[in-house]
C-alpha cells in the first residue's frame, strides 16, 4: 500500500491486518521500491502524491514484464477518478472516503480476477 498520508496508511493497514491480510506500506511514490522487493499480491496506490503520481507509477508497473500482472487498485479523493483509472491500466479503483466492506470487496475481487 502506497500513500503519502501517514494516518491513512496506518488506518487502512490496521483494518486490513485485522481482516487477515499481510500488509506492507510505503510512504509516497518513493515507497514503491521497497514494496516491489516483497513481491506483493496486490498494490493499493494513491493517485495524488508529491513527486510521481500514482497513475504514472501504475502505468510503469503495468508496462514492466515482472510487474504487469500485479493487480493495482488506485485510490483517490477526487470525484472524477474514472478517467485516470482507465488511462493508467489499473485493475480497479476506490474513491475516498470508502467503507471497510467496499475496500475488502474490491481487494477480493481484484485478487480473484488476477488468478
């Protein structure tokens, strides 16, 4: 999970851990390298971050031979997230704020469809 808001990272990762997921977090666009070293099953990626945007990171990951099959869920507080989701080749998206049930359903859906 990559986001530039520490409180959001903490809250969502705590929820996911309680639901039985193994969670690795990275702060901002620079956290992606440490996450990729762990070979994640899925990446939750914030769109709006300083430096490189989540959309740009997503496009790069989807273009890479070793990372193209990792499901990526884009997250944003922007109301119009649909165009960026499509243009970045993400597997799914969530608009902030979202509920726990919605988060878990989208994660499970993305993992199942990746298999």
